[in-house]
């Protein structure tokens, strides 16, 4: 099937972004409303496409649109074409839906910023790039969107770039993402070299006859790309600093959508990972490490946004892990991605609402008892909290429980380790989220008398309420009758692979998970009954390490940055002394010789005559010697 | 008389001319020394013509004389102009090209 409406999904926000930037200050008064309407229009197109898709039969649902022939070299053809199938539509609805809510929220949140129009232009640009990422029908089209969201992320993290630390944070995110992008470009090159095509269909068709080594290399490179974009180990360090951006950006880009692009990439490339168990194992390892890594960082952060960022990292670790478990996991990963998109975006907006009321204070040790003054924020945040820790029947329960279940079912020792890791992760998640809740909303007030926390305006709490409803309902919605899994099955699990042998009954896994959650909550509640305003210094070495993000920056600095600096310093010295030195030496020799030779040119005719005589004599002497 | 003596004479005349060009400052004298060298060459040509028994050398010496006559015209004109402009016929004073 083809459709002619797909292009609007990208063209509308892209046009709006360019328009708002080119209009300049003239658009300051209405730019934010324009951008929000555009975003809502994109959501409308997405919903109508979804309706149309839903009414078609299962194998007729994917639609394509050919835009133009992009690269045409000999037999190598790349078209700029869009593909909207059951997987992309999930993302389209999430991106445009949550995106629109966050546009609305930002109208109020950014109302005091004189650059609000520019902010909205960037947001629209992000929507366009992210939609291109999920709608491209080839890896090359995806790559364009992939770079686009990277740029949007950079621009928005550094939106307040008058603060040097924020500008540095933006740069850090950009550089870390470049490392991942190298992986994606290598993956595209491998795909072209192996299959002669970079479209999803072309690669899928070539996979069956491909060598396992090629598939493993391809999978590993895609994983590297996913690790960069999704802040997975070992490229995770940028996400915490990315919180320098305005909070709506953290909610949209660094929680709900962009950072989940890695999960999209892996699930979209399911045919590659199905062909290589080594690549799947790598994915699982990365996901498992990151989910614990992020969770541990989350336990020690006092900055509310950084705690949420660590939580995001951890939750994406869950998704990556699920997508590494093969056909049974892809749909579950997407389910967790969607529910996470709702509750994490909701919580970030809640955090933004608290900051809005507290004069941009982010230190949770300065909060306390905010639940009383900001009841709506408290309620919506609380629903998101219940969703993320996985209390039934909230959204996170369904998706995370499924992940724990299929992790246990992975089989053998691998299953035990993965299941144990996810279970431990669930307990730590419950601990740090409870800690965050208790420190922010409960207890006694620890803020200055100068601060006057107040409930945020309706434009801010309305999106929070919608997202909170999403965090309550989506899990049930996606899980009733396995609706999401069946919806995605034609794309992700065409052969209907069933989960392997069950290690434990689902009810046992759920009980275990719930037990872990209760343990985590109980521990946090007892531990954070009183919260000192200053962070205690006499803490264990583990806490200190966790406060420093498990030494990720120290590691990067000693292992990567310093040797890099030494290398560049060495290269500069080599260039200066060896290359430039040689050039300078040649110059010195020539100029020294010419200084000497210049003395001959003294302007006296007689000395020239003498030189001629000497020359003639020398010539004759030479001839005489030669003929002798 | 041994014919090679003419060649020795030619060599001596040439050497005197060359030394004169190098050591004398007066442009007229330098000029005369150049003429001396040319004539030394002419003498050598004529002598070789005699030794070889043909007229090639004699013809070459005529050419030399013609060229030398032209050179005298131009050269003397330059020397006179130089003397007029700077009241000196010293070749050492004419070192403007360097500066």
C-alpha cells in the first residue's frame, strides 16, 4: 500500500521550525502557539493514519510513500522513502502525542524565557527529525533522522548556553553520540558491502544467506549506535549532564523519545539479531549492565533531574535487555518503551513543575513536604511513581514484569543471571524512586523562607494529568489480550516464536517482583524518614562512588581523554619539530647559502670580470683534465 | 721561425688584456684592454688559419673585427654619456645596479 500523507508528518514540523527561526523576533508573540498547533496537527495525521491502518487487514497494514530518488549510482539505489508499519505507528503516536503535550507544557514553563520562540522551533525540529528516524524505510534514511535528533538534542541541552557548564554538557552529549554514530555508519557500510542494499527490506532479504560473522559484526555495530543514542554502557555518561537542558526537553528527548531510538534500531533490525546469537548476547549484556548501573547511580543522586536521568538509563537498559532476548522480547521492549514514555515524561514534567514552584531548585534535600502545596503535581507524579516501580495495575507492572519473566525464561544460567539482574534492578528502582518521592513530597519542609512553592498553572498540570492517565491505563491497554504483542507480531515476530520453557510460572515471577519492590520501598521509607539538608559526608565508599556516577567520568578521563590528550600533544610536537622543523631547515639552508652568495653580487664590474676569468679558467682546466 | 711563437704572443696579449680589465678602474683603459683581448684572439685565429692551411680563421677574425668596431661605437658612447652624467670614468663608480 502507498499513502501520500506520510510526508506531512515530517514536512509540517520541519517547515514550522524553519519558519519560526527565519521569522525572528517578529514571531515571538505567537511562535509558541503556532509550533504547538503544528505538533497537534502532526498528532492528528498520526491518529488518522493509525485509524486507517487499524481498519486494514493484518498483512496490509504497512504503507509506504516514495518521496524522491536520493542516490543513484550504478546498481546502488537509495530512495528517500517513508515506511509506516505497525512498529513505526507506535512511535509516531508516542512522539507526536507526548510531543504535543510537552509543547503545551512548555508554553507555560518557558513563558519567562525571552528565547521561547527559538525553543519551540528546536522542539519542532526535533519532532521532524525523530519522525524521519522512525519513518525512514532504509538505514540511510534512518541515519538522517538519527543525526537530526542528535543535533536537536545538542541544541536543546545547550539552550541556556550562556552558562559554560551547560554548553559543555551539550558538547559532551554530542561527542558521546558521535562515537555511537560511527557504529551506525559502519553498520550501514557493512550492510551495503554484504547485501548491496541499505533498505530494511533489502537487508532482510539478504540476511538468510549471510555469514554469521557478518551478522554479528552488523549487530555489534548497531548495538554501538544504540548505546550512544540510548545512553547505554559504555557510552552512558552523557545522559546525566544532558539534564542541563530545560526540563520539557529532558522529558521529551531524554526520557520519552530520543533516548529510546536505540531500542527502535535494535527492534527494527530484528532480522539481523535473529540471525546472530552472539550479537543478541552482547545486547543482553549491555542492557543488563546498564540497568543496574543506572539504578545504582539513581540511589545516590540528590539532584531530582539527575536521579530521574539515572532511572531513564536503567529503564532503557531493561528495554535493551528485552530486545536482546530475541523474538519474544522485541514487542515487550516496545511495550516498556511506550509505558516508560508516558510515566517518565510525566515524572519529568512533575519535576519541572516542582522546580518551577521552587525557583529552579533541583536539590531534593531542599525540598520536603511539597505534596501539601502542590497536590496535582504530587498526585500525577505519584501515579508515575507507582507505574515505574511496577505496582499492579499501573503501566510499569505489565511491561517490566514481562521483561523479568522472559529474562528468567531465557534458559539455563543465562536465564538465572538475567532474571536475577532484572529482579535486583526492580528492587533498586523501587528504592531510589521511593527515596525521590519521600525526599520531595513527604517529610518536613526544608526549603528556605524565600521560596514560595505553589501549584503550577493549568497549562502545565494538564499535560501531567494526561500523562498520568497514560501511566495508569497504557499497561492494561497494551496487555489485555496481548494486544500490543499481536499488533506488532507481523513486523517483529513473523514466525510466531513462542517463549521457551518456563522456569517459573508467571504468577511466581510477579510475586517475586512485587516482593522485591516492597523490600525496596520499605528500605527507602525507613532510611529516609529524616533527610539532612546537607548531604552527609561520612558515608560508605559505595555511596561516594555512586554519587560520582560510578566513576564513569573519571574512567573516561583517565582511559580515553588523557591518552587522547597525550596523543594529540605528541602529534602537535611531532608536527612542530619534525615536519615544520624539516621545512624550516630547508629554508634556513637556502637563506644561509644565498646570504653567502649575495656577497658576490657587489656591483663592481671588475669583480664580475674577475669571476668570468676565473670561470673561464676553471672551464679550460676542466676540459684539460678531462681530455688528458 | 717557429709558428707556435705567435700563439705564445697571443696568449701573453690576452693575459695582459684580462689583467688590465680586472685591475684598472678607468673605463677607457678597461675598454682598450678588452680590445687587446679581442686582438689576441684574432692573432690566434690567423695563426691557426696558417697552421691548418685554410682561410676559416682569417674569416673568423674579420667577423671579430666587425663586431669589435660596433662594440667600440656603442661602448665609447656609453662611456662618454657616463662621464657626462657623473664626471668620472671610473668603472667602480658605476655600481648603481647593486643598489
